[in-house]
């Protein structure tokens, strides 16, 4: 039996540019639950294919799924991608009429009845967490048994009525589930299911239940170890509803990360009433650098309306505490709340100014099935579940007119909001040098505060001051390749070339570190050795850098450029040819190839290559002057003079071009 599980396209389109615009950290990732179901099926010996088609062109998605000739296709579904998810089924059913088609996910969980009534191509719906119910479903199909009556699986009876035997029993021992990292590389981790709180905008209660079911700590640590050592991940994001809800457990996880020397950078989501000094100390020590907190609003009235069960004083105190530990904080904010006024929005702005978070993200209140907000919305606008099929907008807003955005405080909140289009913008309230020094002095035994202060000083080009804090960083975390890279740069900029190369050499043995850092270390060493005149060693290092990252042009550029400068055409031409294949619209490799061909007497090839370089960049005076040299060698004096004059027009103070023209015979001679 062949099973294909699919994260469906975010939109139905064959336009690659439009699809690329949909990319963000949430839309483009495979949901954690789909990894878990796939891993369980693989452990049980089934042939399973897991496809991430979030940003795949529609036709390509259909072709890839059908080419696998599956017996079962399972598709996950959120509210925002419900239409492309549901539209997959008729397209696939027309090609694979004998295949069984199953829908799952949060959206399907709350609308299984309506989906089965409206979408005949959907054969079954997995309701709630699906590991064991879906496993039983495929087992019965494989054995030729009737799949009707499985708790957690909704289907149709022969008379067309809905077969719903009720929900599956919650999985009490989450540690019995296989760890997906045995098979897959990812960076989002969930250590528990369920949430003890009951915010009106959230569907967690209906999906997972109010009781929090926790994975054993060893199970979480084993997953992190696989991600770090098998897949080379250096960053993870914990996506529990409230990661820090249970104090002893989060501290135990942090201590375990330290004992296993995982050297991970990580972030998490939590609430302001689930933080204290002891938790934050161990979190920071274990590599936490960023916490997203569900603040939602600065208005007490709005907090009460959404049943948040926190107050603004808790938000202020938690924000100050997080900042004291040098951890960046992002406020999740919700705008467009029922009965929200301009004063409520101003209250949120004042709270931001008081708390000084690094980032905020203000999102419109979206209605989701299974939430109290959705029930209120339906009552207000006389809607039913039919709107999920009739409305074509991906996200249905409680206030579709976005009234908040027409107010002054709303516009300010929007301008502050950190979005995927603004990832490179600086923090709203960055740490000051005084804060960083205070944090480092209190937490000198933690790697991250030392690194943060070192990075601040290095970016200010205060290399002498930065070096000791980088040295402390690598003393605490010897496998932290980025710190070794930066330490080498500090040494290099203070005349300690040998120490710089020694620092970069340390990275070569860190095979589990990101390949980008290991590539840069070889690159830096190669450049340094080249500057010192050790060309053979330099070229060896640079070629090794290229071997690590053959899809990156940096090493090729250095080899080609330095080879041309030294007339080492064996290296320069080979590197420039590879560089030109990798970046055919870059003029520089063509220019180097042209100069090399000139020097080797291959004048016909050189002329074509110069023309190519000028076609890509007609404003580079160096290209014109080198082209003039080719014409002079070929005894075409008039062309040589014209090309050198073009170089001077582009750069009137170009001394080399002036000297070239001065040595040419007068016109007519």
C-alpha cells in the first residue's frame, strides 16, 4: 500500500512569482502533526511519501501526486488554505478513481460533517489528532476490512449518511509516538498538546483539549539531539501553546539541553503569567534568544473580552524580566476586536512604549471554526458554517472593513508591526550597550550574553573590546562556529593574523555546524593566506570552500579574481567558467575569462568574451581598457584607441587608460 500525505498549496496558481509572495515561516512549513503521522506509518512499515506543496505550482502539485500512483492520499487543511486543499480532491479523483482521499487538520476537525456533505470527492475526514486513528484506517484498507466505525474518522455509510463513531481517545503517552526527526529535518518542535487556558479567539481547546498532555523530557531531548547531530540544525522554534506553562518541566528540558551539549539557539511562545527569574535563567543558559508572548492588547477591557486572564501589570513585569535576561521579546497583538475603540488602541501603544519590546506583530482578529469568537461572529452577522465554503477570502476577519486601520493609533500599530516583508528592519527598542554589559556581568556563565555583547562591539568595529567576550563565548560553547568566525575577524582587524587563522581552523572539525559557517572559515583562511603570499595553500583552501558550497559564488569569485591578479590561469579560468555557469548574468567572470584568453593568446575567444562582459555591463572602464589591450596585441590600433577613449569617458581620471593612449602611435601612423 502506497500512502501520500500532502501539505497543500497555499493558493491555486501556476504563477511562480505569485506563489513566492505567499512564502512565510508559517505558510511554507509542513505542520508538525503531519510529520508525526508520517513517522508512525513509516515505523509500522508502510510506504509513505510526505510532500510539501505549499508553494508548488498547481499543475506540478497534481502531477507529482498522481505520478506516485497512491492508494491513499491524505491532505492537511487550515482555514486559510481550505479552498486549494478541497480543490485538490476532484482534480486527483478524476485521475485516480480507485484511490481513497482523506482530509485532516484543524479546519477539517470542526467542519467534518459539512465537508463530507458538500465535497463528494473527500472520502474520509480525520477529526482531531490523527496518528492512531489514521494508522488503524490504513491497516483496515490494507487488510481489505471495512474502515467504518473507527473513532476519530468520519466517513459515509452506504446510504450516503455520515458515519461518525465519535472522537478518538486522546493519546496519553506521547512518548510512545516515534520521533519524526529519525526520518525528517525540520526546525519546529512541539513538546506538549493542549492548553489550560480558554482564550475566545483560539481553537486549541476543541482540537487538543484543555488538559495539557506532555511528552516525556527524554523524548523531547532525543528529538533535539537528532535535529542537532543528525541534521545539523542549530536553531529550533518551540511551538507549544504555552511552552513555559510548567516551570519544573521547562527547567528540566533546559538542563537536559546543557547536559547533552546541544548548543542550540531557540525561541518559544508563551504567556506573561508563565515566566519568572528561575525559568528565564535556565532558558537563557540553554540558548533561548527570543520569546513571543501573547499580549493581544494594552486595554484591560479588551483583555477581559477575549478571556485572556492576564492584566497589563503582568505584561509590564514579564517584559522587564525578559529584557533583564537579554532575551528579545515579540508581542503578539490582536486588533479589530469586538467593540474595540480608539482609546483601546492608544492603550496598546502606551503599553508598547512602556514595555519596550524588540518586535510587535499586530494581526486582525480572524474568525476560526471551533472558537467563541466565531460563534459571536455568526450571531452578529447571521452566518453559519456555510461561509467557509461560500467566502473565497483565505482569512475571514471579524471586522472585514478593518476599522482600526483608519485610526491614528491603528496606523501607528501597523507601522510598528514586524512582518515577513520587513525582516531586515532593526528592532523597535534594541538593547543598549549599557544593558548588554549589565546582562553579561550578571550572566557571565551563559554563552549568549557574552556573544551578544561581543557582536555589538564587533559591529561597532571595536574589535579589541569584542575579542575577550568572543573568547568567553567559545570557552563556554566550543562548537559555536559563528563565534569562532567573528573572533577570527576581530583578531584579523587587530593585526593578529596567525590567531585569526587558528580560530577559523577550529571550525573545520565542527562537521555538525552549518555548512555556511564552515565554508566562510575556509574562505577567510584562503584570503588570509593569499594576502600573506602563500598562493598554493590559499587556492587549496578556496577550492575546499567551493567543494562545501558548490551553489555559492563567493569562493569561485575569490579564486578567479586572485588567480587573475597573479596570472594563475589554471585556477582563474576554471573558477571563472564555473562562476559564469552559476551566475551567467554577472559580467565579472566573463571579464576574467576574456583577460585570461588574451594573456594565453586566444584572441578570437577573448573578443567574444569581452563583448559578453560589455553586453552585461557597459559602464565598467576596466573592461574597455583590457579589451583595448587585446586589440593592441592583435595590431588593430584604431579599435584599441577607441576602446581606451571609452574607458576615459567613463572615468576621466583613469591613469592607466591615459598612459595606454600616450604609448599608442599617433593616428595615421
